[in-house]
C-alpha cells in the first residue's frame, strides 16, 4: 500500500475546494494535510480514526479537522467485497486559515473564527440543530458559484464559530511529525487490525508485519497513537460491539465473542472500562431513546 500523508494543496486560483464524494468506499488511507477540512457523511458506515480517537461512523456525522491532524474514515469490510452493491456518499470542503487574506483575518471581527481554528487542531464533531444547518449549507454550496459560493462558505464558518454544540475528538493536538515511511507502516497496522480484530493479535505478529522487534513496534505504535497497541485493539473491538448492540438483536454474549472476547466476563469488564457502563445497559439506553 502506498499512502500519501499530505493531499494536494488548494490551487492558488481558488479560495476553497468542495467535493461531492460518491464511491464504493471512503479513502482507506490514514493521512493528513495542511488544509482545514469539513466533512459530512451522507451514506455509509464504518470506523473513524481522528488523532488518537476511534469511533464508529454513520450518516449524519459532521466533523471539522485542523491542519496536520491525521484521520481516516474506514468503511466496513462489507463495502470492500467484490460483489458489494453498497455505496458511500459525503461532502468535503478544504480551505486554508488565511482564506480571506492576512489583513482581514487579523481584524477583530474575525476573533471568533480564529478561535474556531484553534479548537480545530483536536478535531470537532458538531451535533444538534447547528449540525443540520451546516449540512444544509454544505449541500447548497455544491451548486453555488462565484461570490455566492464564498458567502455560503462564510455562513458555514459563522455557524461553526458561533455554536457550542460540538465536542472535541482527539485528546491531544497533533504536530506535523509524520513522514511517509511512518504513515505507510501505520496504514498497514490499521488495515490488518480491522481485518483480524475478531481473533487474538499478538505484538510479535504485528512486529513481524513491519519487520520490527516487538519492543520497537510497541514503542513506535504508542508514540504515534498516544496509546498502547493492546488498548488500541480493545478499543476497536468495543466500538464494533457498540455498533452490533444498537443494530442487531444478537445477545450480549454473542456480540462479545463476535468482537474477539473469549469470555462474557472479560467483555463486560472491558466494555465498562471504555464506555463506563455494561453492554446491556448501553443497549437498553439506546432502545429507550
């Protein structure tokens, strides 16, 4: 797999780029870029990685990420099947902090916008009425042209900068510290774990995949993900369990085994550690909504 850490930059002739994505699956590569990114999922499910955060995604998710914050929306394995008819859809906007020029961005009227850009270094997920308003404006922006498109983008930024209906995603901000070789190795790890998390995955197995010693792999992974590899695998399993608990009628025990837990007690223990409640409590709360 050849991964590209940084995507192509916005042309000098444009203020921003907007794309309507309609593909069999989202880009399966862990990457970052120097632009701010606003992305809404309109169709598709899978697992989202942003900084050190792991979460299942579904239609309606709206995320704003700052420059150099690594991210990946990995579609479920069913989307990669040869005979799959599943599709993903989304809208993504890229722009730079100085989209209006240095002189305007330094004015006091832009104070809230500059604060938004600072918050975005950890990634922001929007919810509630502001999210719906932003998604509608993003869809309007797909067909807007000229000055109207710039006005529409400013309306989107105004809503994001003025709302408190958001939550941070990554626990820490990220610096521009990855190189191409490290990114390729992380992509190998993520792809491998997402395919095999239902069984035991050892450090020795992963170290061999990257041609490293187990100790070197452990240090490398922890430094780049802000968590040990074993915790990363457990988190993948728990997030998948959350999806099954809310989307199927399988028993808690069945789901635990399906997600790679050898015993029900171990599943309950680890689920409560991550989610602060037992699997059955999580399912009941979802059903009561």
